[in-house]
C-alpha cells in the first residue's frame, strides 16, 4: 500500500511539474519580454462579482488572501491551496477548460489565462465577464493583486497585502545586499532520476526576478525568455556555482538525496564540485501569488544561509 501511495504521489508531482513548465513556456511565447502589467482591465466600473471561477491557482490564492473566498464557486484542476479550495468544483485548467461545467455554474466572473483565446471568445459570446491573467515579472504579481482586488471589491485588502509583500521582499534584499552573488542554475523541471528534459529559468519572468531578489545571478540571464530547455552540454558551458531546483510538491529525504545525486556526473561544474546542489520542494517557490515573498526567502536561505542566521 505504501509503494502504491508513493507512486501515485510521484505521478501527481510529475504532472504538477509539467504543468508549471507548460505555463511558463506558453507565457514565454504569449508575453513579450518587455510586457508589463499582468492583466487587462475594463474601462467602465462593474459591480463586485459574487460567483467567481478561477482557472489559475495563483489567482485563487490571491482571492482567498483578499478575503474573497466566499465569492469563489469553482477552481482549476491544479488548485490545492489554501485548503478551502479542496471542496470546490473543478473546471479544468490551462489546456483543458471544461466550458460546459463553467457555464452550468452561472459565474459572473471567470479568471482566465491570456493564452486561452478560444475560451475567452466562448465566454464573451455567453456574456460572461472575464479577468485576463498573464504571468510576467515579480512586480506584476503585486500589480495583479491590486487589479484583482479592485475588480472583486477588495481594494483596501489588496493594498494591505501588497504592502506586506513589498516589505518582505525589501527585507530579503537588505539581508543579501553586499554579499557575493553566486552564478545560479534555476531548474524548473526535469525527468526524474536523469538529467534529461531539463527546463531552467531564463532571463525574464517572476522566477528570474525572485532569484535576483534572493541574491543570485541567473546563468541564463542573457536568454530573454522565461524557460530554457537546457542540455547538459549547455549547463557545462555556463558553469553554475549553485544548482537550485524548485519542486511544487513534498519530497522524502530519500527522494531528495537521490535527485541531488543525479547531478554528480557533471564533475567539472563548480556547483557539483562544491556540493552546492539544492532542491526546494515547496509550492511557494513556483506559484506567483500572495506567498511569493515566502518563496523568495526560501531561495535566499539556500543561496545565503548566513544572512538569516540568528
């Protein structure tokens, strides 16, 4: 029974990693590197919605953090935080939105990805308002919170939340200021137990910005896209001083040890020689939502543990 449970958990984590890489990769195509402002807004003021459907886990987290949880009637297949979402109906996600299910729930606002053009057209034909979301930079996370708060009637709550996030990020930047900034390979996903299918952060996007705020320099900072498909040859040429992997789900100590050991074949990489290979298995590092400062601190603690010593 334990083996079956562990296998199912591993499969779920693999699907979540693939989903995150798919989102980042698709947004690298949809969102130009210079694009700022996370959402589109309506010119005319609208009444606060009472039946919201969110297809985006980050937006769902924002809504709950703003106190708008009672207004949510359904979420995406990948929502798992906060615990309140676990009892809500599921209506698909980025690649498989269930239009029939969405319509049956009679929403007065649906939060969709910018890349879901077909769904947006169908909702427009059904006269259902949408809030269009884009992944972009770290600053766009708080911009989205403000705009979403305005749209759902939680403007003051949004202002308070943004201030807390900004203050936390500024505290992290102060702690790491003046310290050596290691050249870091930020890995978003790869095939289990191998160095195949590696996706790393490029030089734009919220993950790149989080790494910078945490006191690291991205080895792919010159690649102006959010996700880089990195071969071992490319990694060898970039010579990272730290390898930092982000995982959305929990991992046992045995799993962590095994996945770190995979990198040991790259003996000429400075990070491998120095033993600076870390895996942070925590969704706060990969969801651009209200916990983004907490995720940034987790990264900073790996890169600069001395800055957080008591």
